[in-house]
């Protein structure tokens, strides 16, 4: 009898290693694994070999770095989307991509199910399950870690009993997920939101209080809202982000401490390290400031928030996110130019910006009378009409409920005599 097949998203860690055996033993599947490199899985081949040793019949390895950056991170950057205004969504953006990779392999291998190593408490299980359901409703989604009744010690015991080779890494006191767009760290001592993160939380960023005071400057070039060059050098997307992670991280840029509202109703304290994403968002916003009209810029803020919520909630493949993507693309046609940023002591500041299609007009903005082409006399008529409805309303309905003078301390100096 041929066994049914299940494709597991395999990271090589304890959970998914135990999951391989568990899927075979408890659910009778033939297990196929897929390990995706999104920039933080240095040796995918050895991870895949471990999957085979643990019982997988085949182990797929994918270098998904470029597609991750170009199809998931950059559109989100162009949207200006940060969850709750701060989180660049690194983990959340990886989930729909991994789901798509699972579905592709499942179809190719004739599998009936896909599996992931998420727990029953986080957002990621929702993202995987919902994305898979959207792409391939015929596939079952199995979440062993959510279903089995084992804690870490029991998992280690299970691994030992089945001769599962789990990498002998020093056990981290945190739960960590990382890819090119950022590193997410939670649990352990971080669960007390009053406790400052210890230095061992940070791997990509240097303690900002110890970095060079003068900092460094970097110029980022964009074409239609997409980063293309660093300091005038064209780099492949995955490299541009990696280089910027290193450069900005060395100046302590990109640390985020956030108590966020999870989709499953819990507030959770998370630390993020996202040097490149932080710098790129700041630079992109600075370029938009000179290339977007006021109407578009202001409307787009609402789109950014909505985009962030959709990504966070696992609705990447939904109709609204797709429709917003067309809007965002339409706003980016002239977001082409360069931004100079200074990175110092954990902060990114904009030093300069320029764009061929910049809407910033010096001859309109200047306070130098000799260069000024702005018609000052036109302001009078403009204000007359702009203020008309307010004057009408207040003259009939009153401006204030209480017309009494403000209760402030006031003194008048008077000339003698
Ligand atoms: N809270 C973030 C999110 O939901 C990151 C979760 C990643 N997991 C972790 N082990 N830190 O997108």
C-alpha cells in the first residue's frame, strides 16, 4: 500500500526534526521536506541531509532570497507598511512565500497534505493555514507542534528515543525567527515588558551607545519606489539588503522593542532587529515626500496601515492586498531618485534627497525675494475664500462655547505718562 505524502516546511530545528518522525509514526505519512533559504539559513544542504537521515523520503532546498525581497519585501516597502507603525513584518512576509513553496512541491510530488512547525499560540500558524487554504484548498494542513502534547523536554526525549540528530547548538533562551528583512526575538525574560532586553538578544546590531559617534553616510537610489543602488553601485536585491543590514547594524540601527497585538488576541512583547528595512523605509519615505502629491501621500498612509494589517493577519493572497498593490504601484511611477542617510548611534537621519521628477520647486519655496516666483498677492484672495465657510459658521453659531477670556497669567507693561 502506498502511503499518503505530506510536505513539511523544515528548518532543521528541534520542532521540525521531531515533526518528521511524528508525521510518519502518528499519521502514517511519507514525508517530503522543503528548506527555504531566505537569507538566514547558511547551509541548506546539510539541513536537507539531516531531513533524509531523520526519515524524509526527499528533501527539497530552495534559494528563495531574491523572490522574497522582490515580491514580498519591496512591495511592502513601497506601500510604506509597518505593523502598528513599527514592525517591518519580516516574519509575516515570509509565511505566504513558504506556503506557496509548500504548495508547489505538494502538487509536484502528489502530496495530500502540507505541514509546518508552528505552535497554537502565534500568528504564524494562521498565516500558513490561511495562505495554503487560499492557494490549494484541496490540501490538508497539519501542524504537529500544535497537535502533539509535548514540551521541549519531551521533544528532546522523543528525539533521543528515535535517534534523531538535533544540532547541538547552545540552547537559546529565546524564540527566534530570522530572514533578510529582519530578526524576530521573543519569550524568556522578554516576556516581562518592563525588563530591558539583555545584550544577548541582539545579533545583527551593535549596542548604539558604543558605536562611532560620527556614524556613516550611505546613498540609496530608488527606481519607481524600488531600491536599486547603494552609494552608486547597483546590487542584486538580496545583496543590497544584506549589505545594508551589515552597514546599518554596525551603527546600532534597526532595534525595535514592541508590545504588539497578535491576531489571536494576545499582546506579546517582541524585539526586532531590522537594520536594512528600517533604513530603506526611512529613505523611501523621504523620497516620497518630494515626489508624491499631498493628496496621494496622505491617502497612502491609510493604505500602508491596511497593507500592514493584511500582511500581519496572513491575508497576503487576498483580493484587498492585491488591489492595494495596484494602487501602490501606481503611486510609485515618479519615486525615482537618491536619498542620503546618516547612520549613527542607532539612529537613521535623512541628510538629503533628490529626484528628477521632484515636486519640490525652489522658486516657489524660497524666502529670498529676488528668486521668489510665488504670487504673494494671490494669497489674500485664496485665504478670503478658504476662510469663508469658517467665518460664516462662527458668525452664526459662535466659535467657542465659552466666550470668556482664557484664564492665563497676563501682564501689560505701559509707558509712563
Ligand atoms: N510577532 C512576529 C509576527 O507575528 C514575529 C513572530 C516570529 N517568531 C518568533 N519566534 N519570534 O510576525
